C-alpha cells in the first residue's frame, strides 16, 4: 500500500496547482489534494482537510495559505503526520490577527 500524501492548495487555488507534482509522485504515494469547497473559515477548512483521508498517518504539504494550514494542523495534531512541508506559507508572528487566531495558541501549547 502506498503512503498517503495530502496536498493543500493555497486559498484561491484548487487541485490544478498540484497537478504536476501529483503526476510525478503518484507512482510513489497516494496523492490526495484537499478541496476546501465552500468552507468559510479556517477551522472549517481544517476539518475538511482532516476528513480528506482515513489513513491513520500521512504526509502533508501545503503552499501559501495551504502551507499555513499544514503547519497549524501539524502543531495541533502531531501524531497524524509522518512529515509536513510548507512552501511559502502565510506566517507572520508580527501580524496580530494571524497570531491571535491561529499560531500563538498552538505555539504556547507546544512551548508549555
């Protein structure tokens, strides 16, 4: 059985953004591209991402906002992932809304 690789596109992107990687990696992994659908919050998108596969452990990669989501999910659910990669993630510890709503609570939990 091939390992599962969950791919998270950026916020205004879809599966097409990962098409070249899926074409090359499908020989080695079961590639699943997350579809956020009409979700209207980051929490709803995260739930959708986690529902994209029933594999007990998987690799995850995301770019742009998908990279941000990959990092946050990895910090919140560390036991689910064999590896996590974020390409050009949206991460700014100096931007109050980003820190207050996503990364800061997770970082505090990890550090504590």
